[in-house]
C-alpha cells in the first residue's frame, strides 16, 4: 500500500531547516521590536480585501511590509519541507506516527486557540494569533520527531 503520495523527498528536510531557523530568528527579533522596517523601500502595496472597507470599494491597496511578508512565506515553506519530507525508510508504521502526530497537533492547536479566545485580549491577542499561524506545523514537527525518536529507541525498529 502506497501511503506517501504527498510527501517530499528526504533531502527537503535539510533544506527546510536551513530556511526555517534563520527566518524564525528574524521574525522573533521583529516581534520583540529589534528590527524596524519603516523605510519606504521595504513597503509594497497589498490588497486589503473587503474586511477593512472604509472607502466603499471592494479591494483596497494598502502599504505592507515586503520583507516581513517574504520572511513569513518562506518560514511556512521551510516548515512544510520539514514536516512533510519522507524518512529514509518510510513504512506503514511511520505513516501511522505521522497521522497520529498530525491529529494530536490539530487538537492541541485548537485547544490553544480556544484558550486564546477566552483569556487573551488587545495586542496580546493579535500576537498570539500571529504565532498561531505557525503553531500547527511546529507542534506537528515536535510531536512527530519525539514519536519517531521513541520508536527508533524501541526494540521494534530495525534499519
């Protein structure tokens, strides 16, 4: 039974780590206020959509932070590379670990989001929602790697 139709080759995991670690550090420093991208050369016009419509138009152009947007997109791509790369030996049990870890991360992420809705307000709420953009992939990567390491340490694993 072929279970890994949508997985990337194993070499993408290393590429994902190379992309994700520096970008995660840059975004953390940005959130902590160490970077200021207020120069005009770092802004780009983005579509605002229908949700902030004070002018009566359906689509509005707003100035956005180009560098921040590129970093966020590349971080998502890097995390996807890490999360959905094949193992060197990919079998049914590893596919089961992958599925169980994904279900666990969705449940934990949903609980964290519900707790955020109940107890966090103001600017902290926006900050937590920003972190929630990456939380599902990060939780999956952590849970899957812990489960995989525990499986490899057990007597059932043979390379």
